[in-house]
C-alpha cells in the first residue's frame, strides 16, 4: 500500500499580480501538493478540485488515493502530474473565496 501523504510534495506558488475575472489584480499565494512528475511536453498536469469546505487531504486517504492514483487507475501518478490545492492566501490572509474567481478566469480563458 502506498503512503500517499508522505509521497505528496508540498509547494508554494507566488503570483505577484494575478488577474481575476473581474479585472482585479492582486498578490496571490497558492499552497498545493503534487504527486507524480511533470513530463517534458508539460501536458500531463491534472488539477484536482473538491467542492467541500474540507481539506484536499481527502484525496490522499488510502480509500480514495488507491482507487485513483495507483498504477493502471484513472489518474495513475506514474503517468500524470497531479496537483491539489491546499490553501490560497493573499497578504497572509485566507482568500479561498477568490479561488472560485481563479477557476472562473481559467475557464473563461479556455473559451
């Protein structure tokens, strides 16, 4: 059995002037965890989102992670670079309500 919590790597992404869907520009800091490796084509990244007020650690619980991330499973961590958000901050305060604006901005950019 894989120890998913120990396998996941913690990262912090700093975006000095992130543009929100409403045109507002702010400093945003995103805490995330990753599994797997980004490939040389940089086209194997998968952003895992959850629609609860709970933690993204739910993805790393064995009952879910084994089903999703083991070899030959839908999101095999040997094939995909998996990203889960931990926390989103602006100026050292939580801005999780802005996270949905980020997702909307990304969706809008895809057209």
